[in-house]
DNA sequence: TGAAATTCAGCAAAAAAACGCACAAATCCA
DNA sequence: TGGATTTGTGCGTTTTTTTGCTGAATTTCA
C-alpha cells in the first residue's frame, strides 16, 4: 500500500474512532510499526492528528485548554439563567455550594431584593457582590474540601428557617435511585434544606442525570423542579417528568 | 487504554463530581492504583486538578480569594511571625478578619493542631488550607464590605466559646483612647471576643498606633499582648508598656 | 494509640520509540 | 540508457516510557 493511501486510511480511522493504536494499524495495513510511527509523525507534523505514546488521537480530543475554566460553564450559565427567574423580591432562598450555584449567584439581577442563606463560603462571597441581597451564613465546623459548614449546629439552624426556595447543586441523580452524593456531610445539609423549603429546585447539567453515587439524599418525588441546560421537552428528561417533577 | 485517554476520563470525572477516589478510578479503568496515582500527580502538576490523599478534587472552586497587594506585607509578616509563637496545640483561638490576620493564617505551622473560630470568611478560607486545624465559622448576617458575619446571633455564639487566645486585627489604638474602630458591627464582635477570651492579643502595624476612631471597643488595660513590627523596646511602644501591656 | 489505607521509592518487565543501517524502488540527470 | 541520488521501508539494537509490584514510610481514622 502506498504511503498516501496509508495516510488517508489512518486519518479516516482516527476521525472515526477518535483514537488509533500503532500496533493495531500495523496489523491492519500489514506494514511494520516503524512505518506506522513515521506516518503518524508526519500526520502529527501537519497538525492533522495528535500523536501520543502508543498511537494517536483525533484533534477534537480536547485536553489542553479547558483546564482553568469551570467545567461546562456555558451549560451552567444556561441553567442559572432559568433558575434566576424563579426568584422574586422578598424571598428567602436556601442554597448549597458548587459551581452551578456560583453561576447562579453571578447572574442574579442587580435590583433583586432577597435573602440568601447558605452554608457555602464561596457562594456567600458571590452573593456578597450584590448590594441588594441580604446574605446569611450558616455557621459551624468548616469542611475543608467543599468549603461548606457542616454539623449539628448548622443542620438545626437550617431547619429553623422556612425558606421559599431551595437550590441544590447536583452531584448525581437518577429517576429510580433519586438524588445521591458522595460526601456524608453534604448529604446531611441537603436533607435539612429539602425538609425546610417550600419548593426544592435541583440544578444539574444533563451529564449528571442518570448517574448515582453512594449516599442517598432523597427520592426524586421530593424534588419540585429540575433545571438542566436541555430544552424541557428533551427525551432525556422524560423519566423525571413522569415522576411528577416540573422541568424547566 | 492510552494514557491520554485515561487523563481525559479522569479529568472529566473530577469536573463532573468534584471529587474522585484513586481506588474507584483504578476499578473503573482497570489499571493499578499506582498508575492512577501517577496520572493524578501529572494532572495536578499541570494544575488541572488538586491531588489529595486518596484521590483528587476539582480545582474550579479556588477562586474568590485574590491575595491582592496588601499594604505593608512585610511588616504584617513580621507581626504574624511573632503571633504564631503564642499558639499552642489544643488551643481555641478566636480571630477577627483583616489582612494581618490573613498573614497569620498563612504562617501557621503545618503540624499545629488547634481550633480557630472566626467570623471572617476570608480568614476561614486561609485556615482551611491547614489540614490539622479545625475551623469553626460563626454564622449570621454577612457584612458585605468586610466579609465578616455580624449580628446578635454571632455575638451570642461567640460568647458561648471560652477561647484561650483572641487575635484582634487592629484599626486604631491609642494609649489613652483605647482600642477604637469605625464600624459599629465590627465593634460589637470584637467586644464579644474580648469578653470571652483568656488572653487578648492585638496585632497592629505601628502606623495605627496613637490614632483613634469614633467607636470605642475597649480600654488598653483589657489588652494583654500587643504585637507590632517594631522591636519590643522601641520608644513608640513605651506608653503601652506603661499601661501594663506585654509587648512582643 | 494502633490498625488500615495510602503513598513513596526503587526495581523489573513489557511496550513503544528512537536510531543507525541496509536495501530496494523510484526519480533524476547527463 | 545507466549511474547517481533520493525516498521509502524493514530490521536489529539501544533508549525511553509506561506500568505493576514489593516493602518501607506515612497518613488517616476510630
């Protein structure tokens, strides 16, 4: 097989499968691995593929730029935009932490007058940027990783609040397994929040739907509203709609 | 599976769930935990994740705390260095906020085991970087400017704590006028802290000595220790020494 | 504190890459 | 045409990379 033919074939395979192995190609085309390596090197030189140890990857295999940015920011902004519309002047709003909640915080209208109650220090910082919003921080022992306050004191404080709305950043959710998480203390806090709020709103990128973690927070029936970046009639959301959750 | 594929997978998982366990990944990808650990180390090296004992965390939530150029950092570091020596294992330490306190927080020995109680969110963030330190956040309404929690609830919570040590960042101090400040709510918090601590330590750059603000916190007699960047026998400190304050 | 989990350092085996070289096919040039 | 040159390919050897493992050191947690 001619060099050009091989190159075309390899390129096709890479774009088809997002990855190729040198050993695999060598077998398929019946040339030495050396030749394959040289081919891959050339294609990589031309910028058509990304050469790695053992084979090559498709160009669309992003791994470089997305580092600093929050994962899936655009999706989260879409979600935040929908969520903001639920908040009205004078409301008491309970929120957890997480990057989606942070987006929500940044997107609050400047003239909104409401009270936000949170256990998340980063979220509190964000809320503090809004002059008209009153921020209540729930105090207790600080969990190092998530930077939220946790403990009996926090739980009981949360339960003393009758909130109009409760926004939960989501870790994992499944129509059958319900809302789940992997951090014991976070689970406790979320449970308390759910129990004391009139409306429970889950903010979740669609990627986290139909997944589950070890610890259960609640059944999907306890959730009133689910907000994802998808359009409300999306097929992926059907199971949740069937359970009686309002989809935005 | 290629190394780059694994990296992409891991990164995806971390960003999705904010946290991954080495053991989990090892099982999912079907490679040894050693390999996972090396992968995590590499990704951490590139700053894409934060490696911790047992797994890794998402780095996306490390914003908010911009250590902007602090006025007179060197002086404040000198002060912090002296202050650190007062803290011993097992102590309960109350602190306010402020940049000097932040320096103190950064300078705490890694192996110090103590409990820090604070109303200052920025300070809490700094303390949270120390694995052996337990951080208690006092909750209440958040004061937007200073990012500290203030209010009756906070005051009464502070008074319930019997602290060994109390570090006060200083705004203005004078041998005759005592400790003063210009923020009503900060004054309340500081008063409460003084009243419930065995030892009261004031951290102040010398520039703020011999000045006064409108609101009085306490007389100098109630202060046990004064720490400045000056040598203890400095002339400027004489009036305070005469009032019976220990100078470091 | 002590047991369990995790990490670290160093080693060894396997896989892959790099390198030098030989050789054949294609190309060029007088 | 025929020899010189370039190009492409494969082979053996050496290097490098990757991976898993062992045992000691460290950290975590009850």
